[in-house]
């Protein structure tokens, strides 16, 4: 059965040669390298964790192995996912791009639409992957278990916030709760980030513009809401990263080196195949196919703070 097409456009002069797609949520987490990417995982990969007690002891003349070293592991197992679409070329015969299909009965999908479709599918996959990384649910088709689901299930993770909504009036205090919960040994780590949802980032920017009791009425640099030009954000020296896939009122403080995204080939996420079935089964169908693997995991739960 072909994918349902809804063609509501009308011919009105020469085609401008460009499709306008709705704004898509970009895969910012992977595009900006905000977590550690582990490619070339065919099935699963073991992430080793090492913990120890106070290994420094008073010296003696003998070798005295009294310290405790514990090795545990987590499994990073990417899920197999796919995109399968089927279009019937007959649906485009009366459309305003029909001339691009050629005049033969053995026609092809309009080239400009095929190009647009490839970009559109790849962008949609990036959007879904971004959402799954942070807020995915293993039980939902087309998703994999995201960091929020994994962290909520781990008693070692430090939970703060108790579900309180973040607004411009309290953003400084709420982000402060996360920072205060970060272990002292991690506070100065070079790859420590506070990953925040879009609404938390917007609230923090507005708070720094003078909408918080912690900030003067004129805001940062006395510029009010004009202070922010899209640059980097930080809190007490810790970089803030906007994670588009995080749902509202959620934050995660963790080292980039403690958060992992696993996949087979990174190139699979950029490969969309458009297959004309005319030479295969004689039909008028065109298939769009994409296959890839994706999954996330973290290393040490006690080194992560979750505001949820």
C-alpha cells in the first residue's frame, strides 16, 4: 500500500525550483558534539566502570593489597530503526511538476521533489533521534530508551527539583539546585555541562535580562532583554548546553565523557535511498528507504544530576 499523499498545490506559472520545508528541530546534541559518540557498534558494546575505596594507605615494609577495586559495566546496545515510504508516480501526473517527470509513460518522480524528499526524510530522522536521545521511551515504536528514562531508573543518580516548573522568576535558583548537587570532584571538570531543555534556556536568558529577583532590573550589562545575542550560556563557570530533545523543565548535569551515543555507521544517518520500482516489478511506485541504529547509555550514575 502506498504512503498517502496529499497534493493540494495548483499550477501558477513556472516552478521556482525550490521547496520550502517547515522548520525542523535540528539534531543539536550530535551536530554540536555535546555527548560522546561511539560508532561502529554492530550489536552491543560494554562500558566498563571502575570504583575504588581510599587506595592510599600508610606505608609498611610489605606489599599489602588491602584496597578495594570494583569493576562493573553497562551495555550500550543500539536499536535498529528504519524509514519506509512508498509513493505512486501517478499521484504526480496532474500536479504542477508533471512536466519534470517526462512525457513517456515510463516516467520518474519529479527530480526536484526527489531531492527535497531526501533532505526532508534525513531531517526528520535527525529530529526524532534528538528527541529519543533525551526523552525516548523504549516501549514506544520508533524510539529508544533516552537518558531521562535511564536516569530516572537509577538510584545512584542525584535527583533534584521535584518536578517544579522553571520560569524567568526562578530560573537562576533552579539551575543553582543542579549546580549545588554536582560533586566537588566534578565541578571543575573541563567537559562538565548542564544540559537544559529549551524552555529552561529561554527562562534563564530572560532572567538574566532583569526578570529575576537575583538580577538587577536592568539585567546583564544593563541591557535588559537586549543583552543576549545567541552566544554561549554558563552558570557559575559551567557551560550550559541546550538539548532540544529534553522535555520542558528538565536538566541534566554530567560530563560529556560520561554520556554515550552508539550507532553502527555514522554515514547511515545521512543515507536515504530513493528506489524506482518500475524496473523491478513494473509498478508506478517509488520507495524511500533509510536504515540505521541508535542508542544511548551513560557510565557512572553517581556523577550525574537530574532535574526532573
